[in-house]
């Protein structure tokens, strides 16, 4: 049998033609921008390893929020640095906690801006773990008290919803955390507040700059007992599936760049909106190389984020969001 020889034209002849057949297009609607808030006044402190990203005290936050909104960014995710820490992370679920205060103010200034609250204890515990932990006497590893931690996470989520958070994003990956938080929100009357679960969160070295920024490095042990092994892909499906069954409204893969295959797999397997977290270490590498003149920051950033979207991300949490929003306007 012989086939006719068909040669397809490569549709690249002009910019107009290329744009007509482009499969993946980044827009400002794709981004969620992380914002760090601290107690005190007159603080706009740049994070050393994350140029262009700052800690803001609440009195200087309004200007930043107005800029984010004016760039067309639709959503932010809030991270708080408390003034005091303890073993049970009390300030995570305090109505006067930094995230709760910031959320109330932001919803006054910009009611349309979608505020995502990161729901975790690690910034608020003196030991820096994501829940209540006991240190194993012999090995020094961190053993999480799952049920005790869940109670405090539910309290945190409810207090964030009370302050006006539009989406609750539990990030500690403990067993049953989505259903526990769903139940807690429903009981408190927040039946319409969605949960964006950090479903697939790897124990990654790419969180380094964040931990410095949020002063949340574990004081003993590591997070390998409750975050995933970077070598595992099928386990990601099991984690995501249990979140779906527990009622998550968004799924997330974190980090993004080394896990594009995981993003694609989740996209193909589940029909919930999928979020990729382009984490601090990924951002820091681009910024450092760009500062040395080794790469073209704009082209590299757009290529990287396009790759994440092409892999299947519907939304991308990224520290690049403000820069990209500006570039997309040009
Ligand atoms: C806390 C949390 C982390 C990040 C977001 N929420 C760090 C961690 O697990 O240590 C990382 C974000 C980033 O690196 O940008 N649970
Ligand atoms: Zn945590």
C-alpha cells in the first residue's frame, strides 16, 4: 500500500499567523500573586533572596494592593509573619492575627480582589513545623500529631473566612485536612468558601527562600514525613484523588518547574481547576541569573510560565505576576 506524500505547511510565516495558531496564551487572569504581611509600621523590607518581593506592614500595604489591582491582577495569596510564635501556633487562628487583619483591610480597599488565605501553622509555630509535632527521641525526626493539628487548622481556616478570605488554601498535607476544613467551614456558615488544596506538595529544596522570608524553617527534623518524595509520581494521583473525594474545589501542584509531568497527569485525570505554584526558589534562580546578565529575564519568565500553562495549569501562583502583568500590557 502506498500513501500520498502529504507535507503540512509550518504555520510560522508571520507574527499574525503564529498568533492565530498559538495553543497556549498567558493572560493576567492566570496569576495569583503572593503577598507577605508583617506587624509594625512603615515596613517595606525586601526579601534578600527574592528581589522585588517585600514584607509589608499594614500601613504600607494599601499602596501595594492598589498597584496589584491597577495591573489587572485578580487574586493574591497572603502569607503572614507573626510577632510571636509558640508550640501551637496561636496567632494563626487569632482574630487579630496578621493575616486576619490584612484580609479585613484588603477587602475594604479592593472588594473585587480575590484573597486566598494560606492555611498552615509553620509560620506561627516556634518549631517551624506545619502542625503539632513531637520530636522522635532517638532519630530526631518530626512526628506530626495529625488529629491535634487538624483541629487547629480548622480554627485557622474559619478565622480566615470570618476575616473575609475568599478562598482557603490549606498547605500542610495532613491526612483528612480537606474534609475537616470543609466541615468546619460549613458548620461556621461558610458553605460557599472554596478550598484550594495544596494536594501534591513535594518535600522540596525550592522552598528555601520562602522559609527565610517567612522565618519558617523547621528547627529540628524536616518535612519529609508529611510532604511527598520528589521521586514519586503515582503517589501524586492518590493524594489528589483523596482531596477530590474530600471536597476540594481546586487542586495544586507545588513546586511547578520540576513537576510539569505531575501537572499534566493531574490535568488529564481530574476536572477541577488546577493550580501550579511557581515557588520561591524557582523565582530566585531566575532573578539571580538575570541580575548577572546571564539570561533574558523577560523571555525566560514568559517561556517558563507558558510551559506551566501548556503542561495543564489553569492558574499559576507566581512572584513574577506583577512583572508579567506589565509585560503583557506592552
Ligand atoms: C508553608 C508553605 C511553604 C510554601 C508555601 N506555604 C513552605 C514550606 O512548605 O516550607 C512555599 C512557597 C514558596 O517557596 O514560594 N506550608
Ligand atoms: Zn506549613
